[in-house]
C-alpha cells in the first residue's frame, strides 16, 4: 500500500515538474504576429522562416492582408479590437497617418529619429514622418523609372537618354512614333495623378500663405503635355479607354507593342519571367521625367514597419523589424524589392532583382536610375484631394472640360478643403 | 391569472433574442450614427471628437459631389420601373403554355441568385469598348463609333441601369408569375364577352388586379435602388468622373477611405430622409392607381 502511495506521489511530482518546466520554457518563447500586404511567396515567408530558425525564442508568424481599401479597413479593425497584431507593415502614407493619429502605432523616437533616417534611409523617409516623429521604419526602395524598348531606340538611331524633362519626353515619344508600335509611351492609369504631384515637387501642394498651389504653372504644363500625347500626337493611350478596357500596358510593353512604359521596380517580376512573357529586345531605363529647372521624383521608400501599440513585446518586435530591414529584406530581392536600409547589401540586392534575366537588361542604365541625383520626394495630398484631382484631370483628358476649368475646379476644391481643416 | 402571466412571460422570452439582436445590431447603431452626424468624428477611433452642431449639414448643402450622387441615384431609379415592366412582360409570356417553360423561368430568375459582383464583371466583358461582343456587333452592323459604355461619362449610368434591370427582372417575374395565376378567369371571360380585345383585358382587368403587387415591387425596388452598392462598386467604382457615384458609394468612400465618420453619418441620414420621402410619395400616389378588393 505504502509502495503504491509513494509511487503515486513520485508520479505526481514528476508530472508537475515536467509541466512547470514546460511552462517556464514556453514563457521564454515570444510569439509575434506580423501583418503585411506583400504576398507571402514574394519573400516575407522566407524571411520569417529564416528569422524563426535563427531565433527560437522569438517566433514570428506572417499574416498577409490585401493592400486595398477593404484590406486596410480590416487591418484597422484588427488593431482597434486588440486582435493579434504586433508588427504592421503600411504601404500607403495616407493609411499610415490615420493609424498614427488614431494611436494604433508606437512612437519610435527612441529608436528612429531624423539623424537615423538621414544616415540609413535617406530623404524618402520623410514620407513616413508625422509631426516631427517616426512611427515606422521603411524597408524597401520601390524604384520608379521608365522602361525603354532598346530596339525601338536603335531602329530610330536614338541614344538611350540619361535624364528627361517633361517636354523632352513628348519630343522623344513623337520621334519614336512608328507603325511597329501601338503607342510610343504609356503609364499605369492609376498613377495619372503623378503628373500633378511631380509638378509641385519643389513647392508642395500648399503655398506659403496657406492656399492651394494647384495653379502652379507646372501643373498646367504637365497636364497639357500629357493631353497632347494622348489626343494631338496620339502616341499614348487615351486615359478613359485605358481605364475602361483595363488595358494591360505592362503586358503590351513586354510584347513589344509600346516603346516606353513608365512604371517601376514592381514590374521587374514580370519582365524577369521570360517563360510567360518572352521578348527579344533588351530593356533600358531612364528616371521619371522632371520639369525644367525642378527636381526629379525620388524613388519611393515604402513597406514601412511599425510596432503596434497594443503589443506586449515592443522590444522583441523592434528586434525583428531591425533585422528585417537590414537582412530579412534580401529574401525579397528576387521579388523586385531592394532594401532601403544603408546597412543592407543594396548592390547585391540590385543584382538579385534581375537575376533571372540579367542578360536582357541594360544594367548600366538601371544603376543610373537608382543613383540618380537631384531628386525629391513626391508630395502626397490627403485622399480627398487626390481623388478630386483624379476626377478633374480625368474630365480634362476625356475632353469634357478645358484646362482652365480643370485648374480652377481643383484650386477651389483644395482651398475649401484647406479651410475646413 | 397566474397562467396568463406565465404565458406572457413565455411570449417575451421567445421574442427576447430577436429584441436583443435588433437593439444591438440595428437600433443602437442607428442612434449612434444619428448622433455622429453632429460630430467631427475622424479616423478609425474618433480622435479629437467634438460636437459641431449643424456644420456637417451646412457642408452637405454646398457639396457638389453629394448633389451629383443624389442626381445619379434618382437617375439610377429608372431601372426599377424598367425591371418591373420587363418582369411583367416576361411573366405574361411564360404564364402560357410555351416550349421549355420551366427552363426559361429558371434562366430568367438565375441572375437574381448570382452575386452582384460576378454579374458586374461579366457585363464589363460584354461592354468592353473594343473587344466586347456588343461593340463588335455594332461595328459589324456599320456603327462607326460605338459607345464607350462604362468608359464614357455619358453612357456609364445607362449601362449600369441596363445591368441592374437585367439583374432584378427575375425576381419581379417570379412574383408576377405567382399573382398572374390568381387573376380570376371569369373576370377575363366577362371582359371578352363584352368585346374587350386582348390588350384591353390586360389594361382593364389584369393590371388593376395585380396593382397591389406592382406597388409592392416598386416600393421595394426603390428602396433597394437607393441602397445599391456591390454591382456599381465592382463595375465602375462610381466613375468615370463620378458619373455612376450613388449615395451608398459616397457614404462608404467618406467613411472608410477618408475616415470622416461624422460627415459620412450625415450623408447616411440624408439617404434615409430621401428614401423616406420617396416611399411616402409612392404611398400617397398609390391611391390613384392601386386597387384593393
């Protein structure tokens, strides 16, 4: 009887010891949920797996959200209800600002300030500054450039340009005009407001006296130039047709139907895929056009990672973010993303983004676009203003209103908006 | 007496879940939304929440986009009488002995069961300005510049109306089919004996007899038209140049893109007022044309 009792006591002690050991071990492992809009297979999953293998005490799970209105709404609701979000990657500065002002994200001042950003990220980081603070660390240089069909240039005997003004772009498009190409130039319809952002790159959307700067002469020049490209020169798709037909201009460029396509590094995944999009021509690159005497648009610095205010593990979350920005991002390079952090091997990443098809690019011109000087961050207005600009320039490009009415309407709406603020 | 009380208690217990549901998910949000209309609720969490009185309503008066959305919504209403009319014609046709009657009934009703978004995308392909079969047909018939349909500010709303008519016609047809079978045979025969022609039988016997159902379909259709969202959001997103922007889309955009919850609530209240006015108008108008036994 006694033997049986002592056996049971020993068993109980053993079970409790094992349980306690388990609890103490489990309590050392921190689990973090990292939400981002990049498809898991484009690199984030590989990065997280590499981190998890090297850091058994901080395990990270990647949750992908779709980076559109519904997806961002879902993210906000998750943070509002205290759902499992420890680290968040924001992709739009407007959504990010709403999150900061709503108190969803931790102030990173102790870890990241202007000096840190200047030394490690560059001027593009200003996009993620709210007030005089940062609540996120941008991780990716989303390079912007015009992709050029080298054959189109060679057949006309035109040298690959190193830099272009807006008016030179129009001249070049007309020189490239040929029956071999449906269009000499195209850009993604969703980026059409970039014309206006580019026009006020040095002066901003608001004048010093607090009124709208949308009547800046560059705005008129930019809109008239692109209108001319569409309707007078007929070398660029008319915006309404492009939008309504979901014209796949990126595919048309790779099929050799468009000579110049204004896009960015996010299209390299497609141009690298020679099986699905075979092509015989080499692609060269030139930075986005700039207005004469003004700065050119700087590459976007985005995929900004924040620590969510409700996390119980801010230090561990930062540890992961810091690693991701410098080392983890290399897993995303084959997917077209170059790390924004100066400590990351950026040159190596630049090779990786074209590794599958490096023979089919003019790499010298690609390097030039990455290293282009005299650039500035494109200013971004709030969504209300951006949507209105889109609406008005769409009317203008449809031929439904004059340039004077377009500018007058934009200025009036913007001033009303500024007065309301 | 005790038994009566116990019965009443049992009754209340049965309806309690429903009362809780309606209160939590309908009444409280409704009152909350009404209160929000007088605030400047900004962002997802309502930071700097302040009572602003009638400021949002004043802003509404001078908001060109709001008035455009109201005009578009009224224009969009056109699909209601159209779908009721076409539904009636199809139901009349299929109320007779026709070949493959049940199959035809099912195929006309099918669009009502399909997701609005899926319908939207299918019609986008049909109305594609260059590669869509509709414009290819028009070109083959000699039309030089066929409409750009959803790409044109002029044709986008009529195109959306065509899609909405097609989608809601099936429901109307089913309801009409049910009620057409109820029209007393002897009334029709009496009219025929008195020398009424076919269209006169329809005009003076069938239509008055089914008028309460027609009224019901018009009221429900109008309410639904003011609340439409999915199909238009999928097909045009309110464009081009806001030419298909209707009030629910504007509420959504203001609330969940601009995070101006207070102003979005104001628009939502105006939407409620407009639906209420239209329903009252129909209610008073029915006295002239709806016949009850």
